[in-house]
């Protein structure tokens, strides 16, 4: 059987598992709280006859609501089927136009490598420092065909200083610099979206999956200069004219308009995260101060594999990645207070 050159040898991203049955699921950074009541109202009242028709190709109503929330114009917003799709389109749209590598960290969201390979784009992974921070000087001095930075970074949970990211955007003003803000709503560093007005090469990517409790709806967006958004739309229209389905567009619109609920949820998660971090440290874990809805923890004595397996026996699922530097670290999503208590009690029992 002949398969395409494109598909031959591809190594896909491995998504965190979605186990059936009752578990305490702390492995894919989902929100432990339900979506806004406004989302439920939209779902209950959704006019099913609309399902007969294709949705708006560019999700105009949703883009308008996002533009209002972000303080930009509609022409500065692109919406996709999850931020993974938005990132994928961004790789196709902006990278590979020259022979210079796209720069990203060695420990970061592993999908960037997958997109690079899929689109045949050269990339260079710049090692994080000992304490998992971006090597800002390396990002400034390397010649680049583009830059991608997750801020806060995943799986490290660390945010970089805004001044440093601005310097990087300025140093590479002729290529796209993407800031992936999947977790920025949990961070003390304000979103970079307003900076896209000044820096025409800056693209900020966000998601409804984490802080908006809509991972199942699949919706993400990008904010950037209208010229960047136009190219993204061209790429999108070469894949799929309607990536955002009618129900998702409607619920995402309701969600982005409900700022009060969103603030309340993120505040709760941040408070639980800080308590969970203290609890983990008291049990002998080392972890950076998290700026996201997960922590990145390593025990002083026990291996990551052992801890992950022992937690699994107790129906608690956490994530662990390969690679010498991080294989002993557990990435643990912040759940509810109750889930956190169960997690800490289980770890206490395991550690003995
Ligand atoms: N960026 C980062 C850093 C992530 O961790 C994730 C979640 N796996 C995404 C983007 C994609 O999120 P989604 O496609 O659900 O919007």
C-alpha cells in the first residue's frame, strides 16, 4: 500500500489519555469546574434547525465577541477548532518561507515539533536553563525563521518576563513570533494580546479548553495584525472552510461574554494550585512556582514512573513525559479542592 510522502514516517503528538470510568483525572489540564451557566442555556436553547445549514465560515459572531473581550478589531481575530488547529495553521502560514529554523524551547509543548515535521519546516530546540527558564540570550542571538513560545510554558508551568518576550519579538521583527497563551489566564503575567497592536509579527494564540472549561467543544483563537490573520484564513480555507461548528461557535460566544464566571473559576483554581503546591512541597516534592493550572513536580526520593503507577492504582491519573531531564516529573493538573485533598492523601500514603 502506497502512502503519501507527507504521511510516511510521521510521528504524531501523543494526547493524554481520556480513560473511561470514574477516575480523578489530573492529566490533561482540563478545568475541574463546568462551563458557564450561560453556555448551558445556549446548549439547551440551541435551535436544531440551524444544524441543517453550514456554520459561518469565519465564525463572525464569535470573532466579534472575542474582539470585544480582547479590545481589538474583528479583523484581528482568527478562530479555529481548538488552539492546536490554530497553531497548526500558523506553522503552515508563517514558517518555512526561508531556510532558517523556527526556534522553540527543548522542554515545551511537544506538538510544535510535530507541526514542524508535518510541514517540513526546520526547527531548533533551544535548551531551557537548569531551572527550566527560557535562555533569552539564545533566543535573541539565533537567526530565526520564526519563534514559538508557550507562556506560561508547558509542562514546566513557568511564565517568562514580559520584557524578555518583547525583546524577542523585536529581535525577530521580520518573522512571526507566536506566543501560545493556553494557560495565560492562570498567570500573573498579563496577556500579550494588546502588544499585537504594536508588533505586527506577534501572534497570540489562546484556547477555550482550559480557563473556559470547553475542552470538549474544541475552540481556540489567535489575535494578531490583520495581515497575519488574512494569511491564516487563506490557509484555513485550503483545509476546511468551516472548522468551527455551529454549536461550538455559539457556546464559545456565550462563554467569552461571561467574564464574572470565568474570573471566579480561575481565581478558585489559582487558590487551589497554591495550596496544592504547598502540600506537595511538604511531602518532599520539588516544583517551580506554577503560573498555570498544573504543577511540574519531582519527588526527592521516588521516581516519576513509580509515583505515576501508584497513583493510577488509586484511580488518580497524572501525566509524565519522556526525556532524561523531566522523566521523574509529574505534571499534575489542578483539580477541585476535594480532588486535591484526595491526591495529597494518596501521595502521603504512597510516600509513607
Ligand atoms: N498549547 C498548549 C501549550 C497546550 O498545552 C495545549 C493543550 N494540550 C494546547 C495548546 C492545545 O489546546 P486546545 O487544542 O485544546 O485548544
